[in-house]
C-alpha cells in the first residue's frame, strides 16, 4: 500500500483548482498546505489532497514530465467514476478513455482515464471485487 505520491506541476494554482474539482466526487476533499521551510533543507512546498484523515496525493511546483507518471484513484462505485471523469473534463482535462469496463483487465474493472493540465495520466477506477458489499 502506498502512503503518498508527489507530482511536480507547472502552475500550482491551476493544478489545485483542477484536482479540487476532479477529486471531490471521490470524497477526496481534505486539503493541506505544507511549507517546505518546516522540513529538512531543500524540502519543497507541497499542496496535499486526501480523505479519511490522511493526505496522500501531493503537488509541488517544478519541472513537469507529464508522461512520466500514471496515477490511479479508487472510486467506490461506477457512479463515482462517471462523476469524477465529468468533473475533470469540465475542469479542463483531456479525455484519454471515457468511463467503461476495461475487459482486457477484468470485466468488473470499470474506469475512466484523462490527462491533467500538465499531461499526467490519471485514472479513476472501481474494482468491484475490492469493495465490501453494502451492509
């Protein structure tokens, strides 16, 4: 299990607005700003996103190598995949594969893919077998 991921972005304000819109439908609504001067020498300023008391997806301003990363976010339902995809597209994402089953992985693998403003490949995915049935 991953604890956190940093990606470099070219325009921190634009990326905060984009990810706020794209991640809110997934319940990723916690935001934290970390001042790099509070860390060891050379630590970057960070803008974090998370949920359930955790912050795990961090942005830092810097050199962008958009095609160098692919980040997948968990959705709790197909509807969340659809909502996150629509929010991302409305916020300026470039479509990279509309919501639907990814039968080449598994017929129960439902996902949407888009590119963020810096060209990073983002996937929102619902894998039904990874979720407990509703109680």
